[in-house]
């Protein structure tokens, strides 16, 4: 069910990036009121937030599909910035044009995952040797602890670890050469990527990824946080 991935470690390595003392203790961190530095090692030249599309449509009654944050922001007249929470676009009680929109929380859709993996492959010397960490608290995975696998980036097309074959990308992934790092917190509706300035530019310019530049002090998106501004 995990495609071409091989289990390599029963728990997260002591330092997620070789040669750096920047351990990320995933299970001890909730994203509310914390920065990107709490979820990703502070060793990269640039950081990007990927705004994960929602399931549904901005028009009630239409066929379900992928709805971007930009579409929702346009419909609600909201400006998106680096710290905009999804609840600013989809409040608890919604109606009219935004009915039926369902966020992906702590995950990414297959299209976004595959597009991200393809972009990362062009910015790492070791696309065949990538580490994938699944947080043990993900419901349905039946893990006793965090599980780390190793495999190629193109394995992202076949990650269906749930019994019902529901797509679920890893919680954390990073390459053997420490070129980049990807994290999606269980309460977040965005994914955060650390890497080179060239990778940042590629993600921001990508036609099929909804990306915005952030820094280590940017407050992390959290579905449980009610926006105050």
C-alpha cells in the first residue's frame, strides 16, 4: 500500500537533516500561534507555504472538484497574505456560493503532491533517496509510533496507506542530501517547504501550485484557530 517505499526506521531520526542539530518534534507541536521554525529546520535559504486546494466548488450544486484558495478569496473579497488562515475564507457556518466546500486538513490532494514532488526532483541530487515520515497519530494508519520510509520521489503517485486506499502523503519528507524539507501538520490546511532560493522561485512560479513566500517567524496555518484579522 506504500508503493515503492521501504521501512528504514521505527521512529524519527535524532536530527531530521543530516549534519544539523535541528530536531523537529512533530508530536509536541500544535501550529496555533507558532512559527514555521517550530515545524521545519531553520537551515534553509527560503520557505514557501503551499495553499492546499479544497474539495468542492464555489458554486453550490456543481460537481465536486478542486477549489483553490484564490477562488475562495475572490468569492469572499478577502486578500490572502502569508498568515491567512483558511477560516478567514471558510467560516464554521457558511451558506450560498460556498456551500459544499470541504478542506483537506493535515493532508494534500494527489495532484498537488505529485506536482510538488516533480518540482522537488529538479532541485535535489538524490531524487531516488528520499525519506518519508508518517506521524503515528494519523487515524486509519494503525501505527504504534511514527514510521519512516525511504524511496524515490516518484513513489508519491502510489501513496495509499489507508485500508480504504485513501490517498495520504507523508507528514514530513526530506531528501538524503538535505536540499529541502516538506511538512504538513495534522491541524494545518497548508504545507510548508524549506529549500533553496531557486526552489522557492520555482514553486512561486508554478502554474498548478498555489504558493506564497513565508519566513521562519510566519505564523503557521491552523484549522482550529479562529481568525482575528
